[in-house]
C-alpha cells in the first residue's frame, strides 16, 4: 500500500504504523522482516515526526538520507541494517504496524445470594469466559481490534474473592 493507506490500515486493525524509539526496536523490526524488504514505518516529514504523535528523538538514516524533495515518508531498508530512507508517499510498499498492549486492573463485585463458591477454579473459569465475551462484544461494537486476555488477581491469602461484611 502507499504510506497513507498503510497508516489507515494499521490504525483500523492495530494501533498505527511502527514507531522506532531506540536501536533495539529497530533491531526487533529488522528480525521480523525478510531480507531485501523495504517497508514503510510511521515517520513522515512535517518537520519529521511519528504518525502516532511520539517524539522524534532516535533516528537511523542511511547515508545521505533524508535527501529531501517530495520524499516525505520513511521506509526501513533491511539490506542496509534497517537504515531509513525517505521515499515519495505514493509508492506501494509493505509496511509494519504495531499494537499497543495495555493492561487494566478492574474490580469485580458479585452481588446476590448464591450457594456457588466463587473461589472454586471451575466457577472462576466460567466467570472469566463470560466476562471475556462481554468485553470482546464491546470492543467489536466500537469497531476496534483487540486481543483480550483476562485473569484473576489473587488476594494475599490465596483466594480471588472475599465476602464483604454487611453494612447496617
């Protein structure tokens, strides 16, 4: 895809085109792509910035790059150790997206008078399945893509849930 279409695709299905903040990230990308592939990354010229809004602090330009003109988008040449080149944004190239993994901790309060022991592994597994289904439905309804993983956090005594004392 051209750079703009690649950015739209990445934003729709992942988070954005890849941003490179340090040499280790550039190396991670290089190791994932076959030799000779020159894919788009998220750097573009508007005073050179990352498409995700990240600060442009690290750079890994090839010799004599960027060389200006109308070449306002960036590709990483992995035959040159992942060195960057500026290209015209209209060229069709492979591209690299990234996903932002975010961890959230939420409290769950179960209300009701049930004889179910919510600290039994089978009960917790069933509750997790139902919660995951609800979260995935919400994510899909917002036209987002996410790999949802849920787990229980254990209390210091080894249980997951505790019974609240009744307030009078």
